[in-house]
C-alpha cells in the first residue's frame, strides 16, 4: 500500500499523527517508464471502511501520481472481495463483514 507524499504532508499539517518508521532498502519502480525512487519512510495508519477500522502499513511515495493505492497485501489481510463491475468491495476483519 502506498500513499502520496503530498497527501501525507497535508494530513500531518492538520495535526494527525501516525506511527512513522524509516524504510530501508525499498524502491518503487514505475510501470510506465524506467524511473525508480527510493522510499524513505512508512507509516502505520488506520483505514476506515464504513464501520470497520483496519490498521495497516503504508509506504510514503514521492512519485505516486494518485493519493493512495490499496495493494494486494491489504486485500489478503482483510479477506476482501472486489467486484469492479458492480462497484463494491466486501471486507472481512475479525469476523466482521462490511461492504
């Protein structure tokens, strides 16, 4: 999971504080060109999906073109099912299911 560095800075300016850890030996490579950037930090953030809150680690990326990306690791940890055609996702955390 990745979070845009600009978005993270705006979140911090609002007074929100999350656990921040240095990232070692992590590099993000673009799917569209040969540019790569070293990731220097990662944060532990609660993600709220309607009634279910999930704590998860995000990489803070200087090159991410969107606000954030939920990766496969997030979907595996939440036993998620996504139906893009119907535009919904089903998450199961601690035996609670939410859409």
